[in-house]
């Protein structure tokens, strides 16, 4: 139960850091070899994710909410699937874009903390 709460805390910290545009915090929440998968795109490594995130938050404010559906833990690995709801509001004004769907995230215990190692994002 303690590990499950730690994973939930990592997800909540990710949501807060995203909303704040805090790339420094996000980097502490993922492993050095993190990989992100999105439909129709090549796998994105950690450095590419950080570059795209920084470019995005220059132009939009991101708000998200997550509803954890399941967490399973096996030693130093865990997976979690969530229902994610994301709203990106242009900083220059205009209508926000809304995306919702499911994610499957693999976490790895790293230095005593649960960090995102792989993420498959199916938002539409």
C-alpha cells in the first residue's frame, strides 16, 4: 500500500509540475532512459520529451487531471493505467484544446523513488 501511494504521489507531482511548466521537477519524476509513446509518432526519449515540453509551455498553459484505474507492483517495477484529461490553453488567447483518453505507464523504483520509465499515451 505504501508503494501504491508513492506512485499516486508521483502522478500528482507530474500533474502539478506540468501545470507549473516546471521541467526541473518533471526530470526528477522520470528515469534517465524514459520513453514516451504516442499514436502515429516515433518513440520519444527523455531529452526529446523535455525539448517538446519546453516548446509547448511557451505557447500554452497545460491543465490536466488523472483518474488512476489500476496500479500493479512487482518488485522494483509497476504499471498503472489512468484516464487522463488535458486542456491546453493558448497563452496568446484563443480557444483551449481538450484531449482525453487513457495512458499506460511503467514505473521503476530508482534511488528509492518511483519514477516514470515508459509511458504510452492514447489521448485523442
